[in-house]
């Protein structure tokens, strides 16, 4: 009987420098056969990435703060198995990158920002294949073609910041393939990418796996993504593997309530629910009975259909355009050409309404959103709020409107000051706009907001780094609602969250809107998410609104090519 390519036996990883010690991986066992694609799914903190880093021996097990036990048997030539845990550092270096390669989650952080992308690929080729400069460059260009980069010569000389998210991810894949690895570990390789870019990356990985005959360990929190690329799936929770099975049937016939909950949390195009199921909905009742996904959905109920209002629009944009000048090629060149990021857009938002704005990266969604709240100026057109023209206001006049027009940004960590406690960050708008007098009254209002978004009063003095991604997004929502705005923009506010946390945040936004009655524009690249939360949907492409319709209906008969691609990708 053939040995597995990789066999994990009772792997346990404990972080001793925490109080109390944290068991990140708790005696897990699994194997990967030659040529097999294995999926590892679970929420953030379940131990997925720690498992991958342990296989690569990228955790510092030598300094005593991280304890490990178990075996990781890797198949060598002639059927011999080597325990990766016992290899010396120089022995592991000969395997890492060449025989076992890894694609990391954040391409901008994984790539060297001051090295050209081509140099980073040739560096890996020289290391693993001992090629000279000319041969390494030729091989690098061939790899760029294999990962389907359109302009390989431009990509070769580009720095990471000059490429899109999908292109950077392809560069990382090219680096990982430089040593012709037998096992490829892909750690959340499509997180926060546009759905159609995500689909292209997944198709690319499937094709490359067949071409190179690789095995693959694919780590993700997105069950649809894992089902599309894997043969078998392991479900991980709190450092343990709670369920395993074939990809085609695991989520259709899940046995563990955690697996059933994960499968049900993700919005689906074919049904519009009043609320998304959450993991807590799948816990046993007082009698110990486990509810089925169908029972949970029947309790939640279907969403009501949107009906047109006779009220005047709260916010209206007429023939709005925003353009930027592209950067010069070098210091003494002429000015760059003008790029219209938003081009002649008409938009109406009615009181209490949620509009979903979808499109690919670069379509103009974020530029339009920032323009509507006064963070970017209109170059032409007219913007009105409550019937008053505000597009020609000066900075001081905009400041008086700021409390009524708020925005929740895509990256919650970047939009919070790491040196301020989250209580002070939420209290700051109350101080600036002088809406609540007295420090104690302001603190009481902050505590009220924290509890409103599902956090605790004790969190007031904690700093952003002490919270998870979902908690940080709740903090940003609380800060945006501090001034009780009439209009809120959420820009990709759930794109990088686990499906279970995503469901909680989307339900929270719906609850807050029912309670506070604000209007909202929800920007996303995920049509399924927008289809759940929005009343109407606008599809944006190349700076224009190319299609619009009522949520629950638009996906059934898409008229534009971009909408058809978004629908196809959202069905993963």
C-alpha cells in the first residue's frame, strides 16, 4: 500500500507565553495522498494557519514559548518517510519551498515591497534550481505565463504596489511553483478578492495542480470555495478536527452542528431570508435536539419584497463624474492621462432604503461612495442631500454635514488608531461635534453603543489589536453610528470576515437600520451578500451604472456581461 505524501499524527501546538497557555492545535490527525487536494475549513482562530505553518516549520519551536508534539511524516524517495518535526534547520530548508511550497494569505505582506516581482521569482528559481541570471529570467517569464498574467514583461519589472490584488496573488503562485513542489499549501489565497477574480484563481490552481501533479492543502473559511477545488474536506474548530468527508457530500449531509452552521451562514442567491442563520442557531435546544438547517430557515422566514416609496430622495446624484490624473512615467514626462473613475452616474437613495452597489475592483464603487460623503470632490454633476445642493459646499460647510453622512471602511484595523483605546475612538466624534456634554455622559453614550453592536462595557479601555476582525468591524460600525447619521456607506465591510462572523455583522446592520432608520449604500463584490441585505441593487463597471434592479430579481435575468459573471462567481 502506497504511503501518503504527508501524514500528520497527533500534532499538538501550545503557545506557552500566553496566560493561560493557548492550545492552538490539539492532537489532530490527517493525511494527504499524492495528487490529492485536501480542504481545511473553520473560523479564524480554529488552528488552520498554525497547522500550515507547523508543516512548513515556520513557527519558532526552538525558543521555548511554543511547545509541539506529534509527528509529521513526509514521503521521501523509495517510500521512505521523514519526520519534518525532527529535521534540522538546514535539512528543512532543502524541503521548504522546493518540495513543500506555500501561498500566503496577504500577497502585499508576503511580497517584498522594494523588489521587482520578476526579481522575487528569479530569486526562488536560483535558490531551488541553481539557474544563472539568463535562465532564471526565462523560466520566470514562463511561470508568469503559466499563472496567466496578461502582460508578462510589464509584470516582471513591476513592484507589488503597481499590480492588482489578483495579479499579486498570481505572482505568489509563480514563486511557489518555482521549485516544482510536490505539496502546495494555499492559505486563504482568495480572501477579499473580487468574486470573478477569485474564480479565476481557483480555476488556475486546479489547472496547475493537474499540470504539475501536485498535492494541495487548501485552507479557507469559505465553504463554497473549498468545495470547488478539493477532493476531501476537514472541518476544524478550537484546534480540533470535528468532521471530515468528501467535498461533494460533506456539507449536504453534515453531521456536526458546527459544520451545518457554517454551511447555512453563507448567503445564497436563490433565497432571500429575513436574517442569516448564525452558528448559535444550530446549538441543541433544552431537550438536546439538534435543529436542521431547514428548521432554522423556517424560523427566520423570508425577506419582504421592496416597495417603491413616494417620499422624496434623501440623497440624489445627477450626472456625477469624478476623475483622476494618472501618475507620470518619470519626473520630466508630460502629465498623465485623465482617468474617469466615475462617469455620469445618476443615483437616488430614499429614506430607510438600502442600496447594494456591486462590481469588480476598479469599477469605481469606492470612489463613488467616498464622493457621496464628501471625502472626494465631484468634478462635474450635482449632489443633493435632503433637497439641498451640497456638491459645491466648502470644507467648513461640509463639516457641519459630516455627522449626517458616515462611512464604514473596508479595513477596520487601518481605520482605527492603534494608540487609542476603542472607547476613546468612539468618544472622539462626540467631542468634535459637541453633541453630548461632559466626559461621563460621553462615556455612558459610548458604553451604550458598544452594547448596541454586541460588545461589552469592559471593552472600553482595550486597544484595536486586542480584538478579532469581526469585533473590530463592530467597533467601526459603532463609531459611525455615534452621531446618529441619516445616511451610512459600508464599503466592503464584511469581505474579509469568516462566513459565521459575516452573518453576525450583516444581521447587526439590519437590526440597527430597523432601530435607527438610516439609509445605507452597501458596497461589495459579492452579489449573494448584497442580494441579502439590499432593497435595490446597482451594478457598476468602468465608472458607470450598467444595470440595476430589485434585490431577489436582478440575478434571475442579468442583462450585462459583468452581472452574469458576478452571478456565476457567487454560486461557488
